[in-house]
């Protein structure tokens, strides 16, 4: 029987519930327990795959091809375990299942209601997760903030979970804000008290409070929160702002969070091994070198859209003993000015990330061209590979009309195109090429050199592919195909051998980068950018 920890949030959103949940996971794993994490999203979309990055931020893709909330990225990076479709529940999925059952007649004439049908369906998803796999602790984060209409069924379901499984097996952790009011010169506990009261109104008494704060929580403040919120003082955890998210679990540990969780769940504790994150934080805090990398995208005002890329650069920077400064470049501005040098001059590496839609595409193509002709290290991810191929076809192979049929359906040279099986698809949700595929790495290439193995599994999320009809022409002019998906003869990585470092992949390597184990392509890209910087360029 696994133990359950349910994490809720109050007062305001964006307090870092995902990181807090992931940190609890990391701490418990570091004490020898097997853990998994689950995210409950109260919106009606079946998954975030159809949402705009402006609405939702990054869509994280799991090994089995689920399009999930970006918190799953934090979970995987912290607990270093592969998660799956079952680790992200949405209200949309719950209702879709119930309505399908209702249409089949499964409810035998009964009235279908939020309680018990929706709540039972939610509880089943908690109970089904890792069933039989012997996981010790399931940590489930409830999206939204207490008081939201949408999250009520989830809160009711976790209230019932405590009844069904017993208080010794189910723990409620609540994340709140303790704001510092400058004019009064004081930390204020009232919002936390209100938030806990709102939870109690629906029958949930939190066991542990994690309090986000700018200043240290004094013992007096902790005692006050404990008294008003009906928890022990040792169950009030100081979650002070820290410089790096990888410091959060270390801070929680200092304040005794893992001890109290284990005591309350009646689990015998092992000695924690926090070395991975301790080393990571140490490296992040005192880098010897610096490097500037331009990220050329369309969603640059919304950093959440590139969450895993940002984290991958932190990992890669740490391994190169460097701080990676990201310069966010709006590709529409490159497009408008037509002057790549103006926006990209002086940077030591250029990354074009994944993306959708035509807006800004010529700016991305220019960025790839600038990197190629100026000898600036280039890393293309998914759409970043498409634009590299288009640019090469136009400029080096003389295929003037070269384009992707995503943007130019009647292109005279569709160097990027749909596979036949993608042409028939009508539904937008869950129908891209998704999840992990094997990529064979060709010996003697930079890709092979970076990975140091014959083949790797990488995660995908796209519809369009490098068109094999143009492969010979592009290869003959020097665009090397260095990674291949052999089953379907698809080109997964391209690179330019006569360039300091120009590598572009069809997949999303950022999803597999971990603290202490940066993704090889990010690591090598940063290394090449550092060389470029130190070469005086
Ligand atoms: N829009 C492109 C496609 O669907 C690239 C997607 C991406 O960059 N993730 O193929």
C-alpha cells in the first residue's frame, strides 16, 4: 500500500507548488524511498497539447508520448524517474471518461453526479497510479488555488482519500504565502490563516504548512501560524526565496520537512543523500566563466514557454563551470529589421527552439543563416532544425523556394513536409509524432561525439519532418545526416562538419536533461559557445 501526500496551494498562484512537490519527492527519494508524482489540472482541456504556449507555457512530453503540464518536467528533473500519461490528470480527462461510460450505459440508469462519480473517477486515478509497482509514496499536486471553483472536486476527492486510506497513510501539505509588508516592517500571517480556514471549510485540515516568504520566519511567527492553523510548530516550514530552484529541497531539509513527513506517515527513515543537488547548487553559485546564448523564438516574453530549455542550460552551464546568460531575441524583430547582426551580434551561441505557426519564421531562418555564415555555434530544436534545413536548401543548394509545407503548402521545394500518415489526421489533440523514438548516431559526427554511444532515445512532438526526397541534394552540398530513426528512415539530426558547431535535431533534448547529468547536446553546445567566446569572437 503506498502512502499519499497531497499538495494544495493557497493565497495566490505561482508560489512554486510544482517545485515544492518535486522537492518533497527528491527528499524522500534521497532517503531511500521509491516515489512518484502526479499533477491534477482542473481545466477542461483533455491535455495541454492543444493550448497556446501563451496560455499554458511549455508542454512537457513524457517517454510514452503524453503531452503534459510543465510541472512534470520539474518532477522528472528532481526525482529522476520517467513519468507517464497517468501522472497528469485533467478535469477534461475525467469528464471524457465519465461521459463515455454514461453513453455506454455503464451507470445503469443512475444519475451521474460530481459526487460520487467525478470524485470516484479522480480517486481511481490516484489509486491506479503505480498500482502493483510497489512505489512507497505518491505525491499528488492539486493545481489551482484553494477557493477556485474548478479544483473543488479534486479537493473533495483527497478529503475522501484520507477517510478511505486512513490518516496514517494520507498527508495534506498546504503551500501558502507569508507576505512581508514593507510599511509595517512585518511578516503577515493572516492570508495563511484565511487559506487554511478555506481548506477546513471543505473538510481538509492540513498537516504541514510550507510558507513562501521573502524573510526568515522567526520562531514567534511559526508559533503564531501553528496556533491559528492548528498544526505543530515543527510542521510550519520556512520556504524562503532562494537563488536557484535546486536549493529548495536543501532549504526544506534544513527546516526539517522530510523528517516531519516521515514521522507523520510512520515511515522508518534512512540517512538522506543530497549530494546531487548540493554539488549542482555549488557549481551554479560559483561559475568560473560566462557565455551569452541567444534564444530566438516567438514566445520570448513568456519564459515558462521555454522552461525545460532554461533548466537544460543551467545543467549544461554547471557541467562546463560556466554561467549561461540567455539573451531572449524576438524573431519577429529580426524579420522586421532584416538585420540579424543587430540582434545576434556578440552572442556566443544561437539556439532556435521548437515552435508552431508562420509568424516570425523568416526571422528564425535568418538566425540560422547568420549562425552558419558567421561561424557562431548553432543548436536547432525541432522547428530550429526545420529552419536550418530550409536555410541551407535556399542558400547553399540554390533551392530558392525551399520551405516547410507547414508554412508554404505549395512550396516548389518542400524540404520539410508531412509524412503520409499525418495527412489524413483531422483531430488536433494527441496526434503529432509524440514520445520517445530511437535515434541511431552516425560515427564520426559531432552528434556521435557528444553522446558517446551508438544510439539514443529522444522525445518528439511535431508533425513535420525532413523530406527524404531532398536528402541527397542537401547531403551532397555538405549537410550531414548524423542521427537517423532507422525503422522509418527519418533524419533526426543534421549538422555541418565545416563549422565550429552546428547541430540541429528533430526531437526535444531539453526534456531529458537532469541536474548533474546535462543533456549531451546542450553540454557540447555550451562548450562550443565557450570556445567561441574565448576565441575572442
Ligand atoms: N511546428 C513544427 C511541426 O509541427 C515543429 C514543432 C516543434 O518545434 N515542436 O513539425
